[in-house]
C-alpha cells in the first residue's frame, strides 16, 4: 500500500533520483530505512558533536578515505 503514496522519478541524463512522498507516510518510510534505530540516532548525535568541535575533514570524494 505504501507504494501508492511514493513516487520515484529517475533522470538518466543527470543521474538523479527524485522521490515524492505523502506527509502521512513519511514516518513509515523512514522507519523502513532504519532512521529511528538507536544506533543510527547515536551515530548522528556523535557526528554533530564532532562537527561542532571541529573534528571534521572536508573530502572531495569517498576515494580519499
């Protein structure tokens, strides 16, 4: 049923995906991808702290890691 309220549009020329979702289904959508899991939320809090302290390195690509 959730698929009826979510639409995805893929643009091949720009290699972008646009997802449109109904407000009422957003919480269910985010839960499906694990955005409410405690370990994920802990990681987000830790990264916010690192950013505020200045322990952040700017990268141009993931290949630098």
